[in-house]
């Protein structure tokens, strides 16, 4: 099924009129219902970032199309259920560590990355880039890992809005404080740092996500313009010192004071 912007607008407007009419309020205030509805979507997605089908149920409940999902190594949009099946298969196939062994290179299956792209109820675009290390992978040190959400702003049709960060160890303990915004991404590609430290044989930033909302600017000629987005994450193992990075549509450059073994993974671009 194809979703067109006008159809989405119409569905949202009808839901708003229904909500206000049911409550006995003036349909002219229909936009107000979106505040609570968007808060419900945001709250659920922030608490359950990997429950793609659950998020989709909320999006479609309020007249929005399902999200688009891309995962590293798969060059096409996936449905929420397809993405969950693929990520579950990768989790089930995690390699078992060898007791007493030390890995000097980053294993190619050390982590996976994914990106989701969807509308919010104001027809802005919401992009969430996520990562997930193997639960049995424990090797984090200076310098920090680096990630970016790269977005094509459609020649001024969108601008970078709110940025949200989240990180946890494999038990679910919150370590969001181990992440930070290195560059706010005025040009569309915010850069994030991840302090991938370990404690108690656990990688503190085993999994997490960065979310960016791209607001419509209202510029002329932007009615049918799509936002393009992709996500990249680079893990640096056993280096030392800091880093400097730059990112934009089509490039992501990182230099380290003293880099160790590095592994970068990214998704291909999706558009909405």
C-alpha cells in the first residue's frame, strides 16, 4: 500500500474532528488532540525502541503510515515485523566467547545497526538510529565510539529539531549519561559520542539509540519533497585519546589521536 502526503493529512484531520466532536468540542480546535496523541507515541517508542510492531500500531491508530526500517547488510526497506524477525535471528546467532581469549580485532558480528523513519502527527519526520552489541561482547575503551544520523534536508525543506539519546547495558540498566551530542547537526547530520566503557564484565553502552526530529520549514515548493536518512556507527577498540569528526549527506569522516581497531557499520538510505 502506498501512502501519499495528502492522504495522511486527510486521515489526521478526520481523526481530529472525530476526537473533538466526540468530546463535544469545537472542530476548529482539532489540532489540540495531537499533543496528547504524540506524547503517547513518543513515550511508547522511547520506552520500547525495538518494539517496531508496537510503534506501528500506535502510528496507524492515529492515521499515520507504518514506519520504514533499514538494517545494516539489507539494502531495502523492511516492515516492522520483517525487521524484528531479522534482528531476533541475529541475536540467536550470536557467537559464544572463548574462555580466556582476547580479541584484538573487532569481530565482524560485534554489533548491528538499524534506522527507522516515520511521520509524527505534524508530518515532521522522525529518524531513530540504533545499535546493539552482542551481549557477550565486552571490550570498550578510549577513544569514544562515534555515530551519526545523516539526513538530506531536501534543499531547505526540513531543519534539524529535537535530539534524543538513550543507552543501556544488556540487562536494561540505563547508561544514557555515557552518550553525548558532539555536533548538533544544523546541516542535517548530528554527531554523537558514546563512552563505551565496561564494568562487571558488561559493556555499559551495549545498546541504545539516537533520535532526531526533522521539522518542516514551510519553504515554497516543498510539498512533495522527501527526507532522506541513514545511520552510521563506528566502534573503536583499544585506542586512546579523543577524536574529531564531521558528517553530512554522503560522508562521515573521523580522525583519532590514537585509534585502535575500528569497525564501522551503517544502513543504506531510506526516504519519506
